[in-house]
C-alpha cells in the first residue's frame, strides 16, 4: 500500500514537473551571412527578429 | 443633406487638396555609388547605392539597397510571412545589405529644416535647422558623367570634404547633408578616405512623392543619436537588451561564445563634444 502511494505521488510529481516544463518559451536562432550564430529565448515579432538579425549582421560581417 | 454636414464635407475636401499640394514630387533622381567606413579601425569600405531625389522644394537622400530590402520585408510581413520567408526572399531577390540605411530630407518638413532618420537596432529620427557648409571654391575642373565640374572644399562637422559640382545642373544639393554650391554635387570624398559618393546616373521626370516612411521612430537629437550609436558599438549586447530585446547569445563559426570587442563607429559627422575627431 505504501509502495503504491509512493508510486502515485512520483507519477503526480512527474506530471506536474512535465506540465511546468512544457510551458512554451519561444526559442529563436539565426545564422548571419558570415557564419556567426545567435540564439535567445523570448517572444518577438518577425519584424523585431529581422531588426536583431540586421544588427548582428552589421556588427559581425563585413570588416 | 443638412448645411452642417455639407460644411464638414467641404472642409474635409479642402484639407485633402491642401495636403496634396504640400507633397513634393521627385523631378530629378541622382544615383551615387557610395563607399563608407563602418568602424574606425575597419579595413574595408562598405559599398552601397545611394539616391538623391530632388523635388520642387525639398530633397531626399537614401540607400537604394536598403529601401529595396525594406519593401521586400513589408511585402512579406504584410501578407503574413515570417522571418524565414523574409530571409529566403532576400536571398533570391534582395540587394546586398546596406550598413548605412540613413535618410536625409532637406527642407523637410519645412523650408530650412532637415529631417534625419537612421537605424541603431530601432529607428531614430531627428530634425535640425539646415547648416550650409562653408565652401571654398578651388581651382581645377573635371568632367563627371559628361558634365563639366568645378572643385570646392569645406570642413563640415569634423570632416574635410572635397567635391566636384556642376553648374550645368542648377540644383544646390548633393549627397548626405552637403549642399549650398551653385550646382549639383556629383562627387564628394572626405580627406581621410572614409566616405566617397560618386554619381553614376541622373534621370529626369516625375518619379513619385518625397515622403517620410511611416514607421515607429524614436525621437532624439543629433547628439543623442551619436551617443546611442557610440554606446551600441561599445557594447552591442548590452545595447540590445537596453533597447528592450531579450538577452541574446552569439557563437562563432567554431561554436565558441562571441564576446564583442568594444568598437568605435566611423561617423560622417561629429556633433558630440569631448570626442576625438
């Protein structure tokens, strides 16, 4: 009985942890034309993503 | 229809006509190839194609490459496309990336005022009174694109410029913030070799309105913009988060985390005091 209770508790906690982990946090990544890669978590618009891309493209590539 | 309603309609129509008459249209389009240094210690100059649209009472100087790519972006996002769609369309039909996507509107929004917009992650805008460079007319002449040109020199906001202008095209205008000669500037280069504008084409005709692109701008002063740009080059990652974007991590081609070295931007003008020119 004790073992059954423990199993149920473990299952419940695993379910709870999984629920928490499954909370969607957008992962974004891009590669510039000179091969540098950028990654971040967060929700940004596509226009903002384009602005961030241009920013690091200018910084890393060219000179 | 009541007289009150009729009055409102007539007022709206009058305002519409008035707004239309204030809008300037391009009568002369001058194209330049430009070479510009991006960072003070940068080895190479960045290429771009610039355009000077001259109207009846104002002008607009901008990057043709940047405007073309902006049009692609607006079109893709406007029909619900995402960042990847935009990137793949740019690879197919885009121009090379412009590192100097600034706009200079002279006599805009009104005579004697200059409107400047530029990007430093976000779009910035300022207005300032137009400052006519103090030109010294020099000996010497040459021919650019078949036009007879005369030489002039000025020191303007920390840079010495040597230009060729033609009196055959009687517009007192030129690339970037340069103007005030008795003819159009067809070639301009700064004495340090950081910036060069070379005219490659001139077209006449009605080529659309001279109008500021509608977007979300951050209002600033020329001094604030320079300060912002300097801090962005000093520490791009801190600047990025300061502008309200999520913290980002970069990796080089070998997978090592990128640490951006502090850089100094190569500026067309120096408006902040206490900075070495």
